[in-house]
C-alpha cells in the first residue's frame, strides 16, 4: 500500500476479518484451522452480492494469501 497509515489500516482490517471468521467458526463448532479460514474468506469474497469497502476486500485477499501459503 505504501504509507505507514495505510499499512496499519490494512493490518487492523485483516485482524478484524480473521477474528470474525474464527468466532463464527467457533459458534458453529468448527475448528478454525488456517486453511479452512482461507477457504471461508475465498468463498465469501467470491460472493459479489455483498458490498464491502476496498480496504476490507484488500484485507481479505491479504489474509487468504498469508494463510493459504503456510505449510
């Protein structure tokens, strides 16, 4: 993103997105493994009916990239 403020905003949004997914998975009785979280975010991002801010979409993509490549 370039600027420190934008990077911090993206990081905070990434944390919010991951936290929301983890809590929702816990409520459903699912174990929040990193690859499953990435899959949930991929599926959600593919749903174009949901309107999201640009920063949220960027954060979702960044989390997917970070989690999908952790082996």
